[in-house]
C-alpha cells in the first residue's frame, strides 16, 4: 500500500453561497502562470529539461493567445457548446502552431494532413512519428480552445449536476484542485486539459465513476500534502488532487507532470490513471 493514506474532509467550504459551477479560463494570464510554474518546477527535477521546454512553450502560448482573434466556433453538436471532437470551425490554431515551431523547433516539419494529426493528438492516440510534434500541436490547440471557451456564457454551462467531462468542450479533466481563497475555499474543481475551463465537483466522490464508497487519498511520504491521488476501489481508477492551501502557485497541467512519482506509487499499488496529461502524448485514457 502507498504510504501516507488519509481520509479527506467533506466539501464543507466556508461560505453560505454555493461555489460557481464553472470558471472560464482567464486569458490575461492563463499560460503565463503555467510558464512561471514550469520554470520553477524544472529546477533540479528529473524531468527538468522537458519541463523547461514546456515552460518555453507556455510562454509562447501566452504570446499567441494575445494575438489570436475571436475565431469561429466549431459547429454545435448538442453535446457541449464547444465540442472538441467536432470539425474545427476555422484553422486559427495553425498559425499558432507554425509560430511556435519556428521559434522553438524549426527542424520539425508538419505533415500534409495536419488536421488529421490534430485529431489524433486530441484523441490522445498519436502515431509513433507524431510524438515530436504532439506537444506543440496540443499547445496550439489549447490556445485556440481556450480562446473559444473564454467567449462562452457561464450561464449556458450552469448545470447543477455531476459532470466527469468538461461542460464547455467535452474533453477529460487533467486533475482537480481544492481551492483556498474567498468563497471558493474548500471547494473542489476539475480542470479541463484542453480549454482550461474549471468546474465544481464534490469532494470524496470519484470523478471517474461518481461512486462515493471506497475513496482514499495517497501521497508521497514527506510530500507536504500539496498533491494527493484520489483512488476509487469501485472503478479501480485514480485522479490527482492539488491543495492550493499548501501551494497556491499550482497549475494542474504542470504539477501533474511534476508529480509522476505519485503515479508510480499508486500505479504499483494497482490503481489505473483515469485522465491523460496532454503533454505525455503516448498516454491514452482508459
Ligand atoms: Zn474544456
Ligand atoms: Zn470510481
């Protein structure tokens, strides 16, 4: 068994008003925050070179986001307002990709059918020869979907129900956080790995199968309590929870990558990871 298992507290919060169901991405600092976080995490980390590359990619994403026009939404499918599986409404993401490659990897060339490559990356199903391009392709799509998601009306996404995929774009979450400030304090949010939308989800409840029995929390001994794996005996899956009271600078994508030791710990104990990290391209959802 992993060390340091604890029982989490209920989703009590500290405010009388319920937390908002969705929080759309903030275009002003969405990727700048992540770039700073990755730069911090890269220092002395076993994956430091890759985290440092992703920090440069995140900085380029923030620059590109500031230049990207409103764009055209994908056709509505009825599933979510911004369906990540629907044909893209425009190719606004492609100049973002070309710009990042020109700055960071001018040696890489795009295939003729770049939209098919994008579909494989979004499905977390890249081919072996996609792997070098995959982080850049995801980064460009992430900028484009984030730009679109920020245009949505939170009122249109305000379902008072349990959702295990993003209410804005339908993609899987990458991780969850327990908030630490103001009226959000104590509430848990799942974070979309594509468009950056966060949505409220009860604590001590499996965010994969929605079961509430057999939930436990594990952390690496001496880890300080900022990152835990929430395991579910009902479905055998786990996802990560980051506690912002322990580290307010957490970025779900960056901190997920920097805590792969936690994945090894719970993976060896028999739980399967529920959510792919988009920057670990070889990984597929269960
Ligand atoms: Zn999303
Ligand atoms: Zn479960």
